[in-house]
C-alpha cells in the first residue's frame, strides 16, 4: 500500500497535489512519501516478529538520500553500505556506527580503514583475501574487526540476470563448499572477530522458494561450522524481497517472508540480520515528468517526456517496467511508446503500451521509482541531475536539488596548455 492516490481527479502524494510540486520544483522530479516509507519499514519489521533477535539494516544503495535515511534511522534501522561514501551518508543521517554493516565485493584498504575508524558494527567479507587484508589492518591498530563471511550458496534467485548474485558463477561471496575451510583459516587471525556468515542471492525476488532453499543451506552451514568448534552468533540473510511493478503482480508479503524465516531458522540461536532495500523504498517514490510533445510513429504514437534514461535507468538496463499514470487522468487511454529526449534507442520507458491518454504539457508519473531510481541518475547528454522531493502530509520539501549543467561544468577544467 502506498500514499500516491487520486483525490478529486488529481494524483496526490499524501495530501499534496502533484501539480503543486511540478509548479514549484519543475520536472522531471522524484517524489517520496514519508508515510509510505514509514509504513513499509514498520510492516517489514512486523513480518519478522516471530524470528527472534533481529537487526535491520536498510540497503543504502537503493535510496541514499539523506532525508530518506533519516526517516529509516528514526524507525530504528541501521544501514547496509557498499562504499565509503554510503558509510559517510549513513552516519550523516544519524544511523549509529554499530548498526552499520559494510558489504561489497571490492572494499579498498582505505574503505576498510574508514569502517574501523568509525567503529561500524560488522564487515561482511566477500573473499579470504579481503579477510586477510582487514585482519592485517585491524591487528596493526590493536583491534579485532567484527565480521561475517559472505557465502555464495549457488541458488538461482529466479530474477533478472543482472540482479542475481547467488549463482556459483557470480562474483559475490565464497562458494559454499569451500566456506568451512576459509572460515577456519580466517577465524585464526588476530585482527578478526569472525562471528557468523552472510548471504544475499539477488534482488526483486518474486518467490520465496529460492530464499528458503538458500536459508536452509545456510542453516546446515551454521551447524557444520559449530560442529567444527566455531562460535556463530550472527547470520545475515541479506535483502532481495520483490515489490509489485505492475498492478497485477503480487510478490510475497513481508508477513509471508517473515513466517518462512521463523520456520527455517528455528533453533539457530543467532541474531538474524536483514538488508532490505527495494521492499522499503520502491513503492515509496514516483518520478514525475511532463509531456513535451506527441509524435506520430509507425506502430503507435510516441509520447516524448522530459524525463529520460539518465533520470531513471532501470528500463534501459534491466528492461524494467514502471507503471505510467497521468496526473490528471481523463479516463481515456491510448496505445503509445513513452520515450525520453536522449539520443539512444534504449531511452524508452514503455513500448507500445496501453496508458492513460496524455497530451502536450500534461504531467505523468512512473510508479515504484523510490528504489534504484534517483541514486542511479546521471547527467548524460548534459542534462541536469534530477531533484528529489519528500512529502509529509500537507507539506513538501526539496531533499535533493536539481544540479544544473553549469555547476557540473564548474568542476571541469581546460588545462592551460590547450590555450
Ligand atoms: C543490493 C543489496 C541489498 C538490497 O537488495 P534489495 O533487493 O534492494 O532488498 C542487500 N544486501 C546486499 C549485499 C546488496 O548488495
């Protein structure tokens, strides 16, 4: 459930009519709903009520906006970060260092050092080599870094290949069959407090079966590690729960997910850690755009909008579907392709789709844009960087400004020797 609904024929975010935001901030623009973010954070936590001791870490990469992170910090969430930059953001938003988990396959020595400097709660190691590097850095400081070993369980997540991470051929984690040996070697290092294992098999999962298979394997691994004399206190089960992008989709609910977790992890006697991203942020945001003009095409008309693939990359890189709606729907529909102004054929949001009828200057939204939306935006074609707005009841605020080409040009330099 979200708070982007029609009221008196006009789409609203909570109690704010979307045209009011377009008027003040312009388009394209991302609009987030505080009530929706809070609701999703609450529902996810409630789903896990029978899962024993839990730790929730919002996957910052899904939406790193400081205001969004602040909302989640207030909901008691920590952060799952994958770079030094995300670590700085999580701290700046008020998340406690001890609630931060550092994931990512290529943490540099500088990033490991930063994590130690800030006193973060846990490093999820993605290789034996990374574990050795962290141990060395921590030992030199006279410290023990809290860590888990990320395991690749060789499970097909059944999602898009570009967001699958748990198949044997993927770059993430260490293969589950060699994990016990690597764990044994790393656990001997002075600089590490290796306290558990972690897993994350992919994103936008539409079914619980792959997760259940994965978690069952993790349960066996925990038993094997304990039998070998290791102390296991933490198991990080990652993120990945899907959201509906099309009205007719119904991925597993947080309640279904939580019930499965409670069943599969019964008796593990650990702190279970979670790294949800999309399921919290996805339907908490929309991207609003304005129609520039309608251009007749061979198969159907082109609706040319002022948003483009640089503002919302998911359709271009994952063939993702974002539901389009007119901000003032007339009840009429049209078959059209919705495209942006960028000089690439992949700059297309919808191909020959039945959509609300729109005309020049009308506003429309792409739904489910709160996760992996603004954070992936760039300035290709020297377009401005898209702004972000947060709505709370009757009020709204710009939480990320539009960055104009002039600002970006100001950071570029033509060397003297070209003059
Ligand atoms: C991306 C990522 C997540 C979040 O995935 P969602 O599908 O957004 O829930 C969690 N953990 C890790 C390690 C990730 O890379």
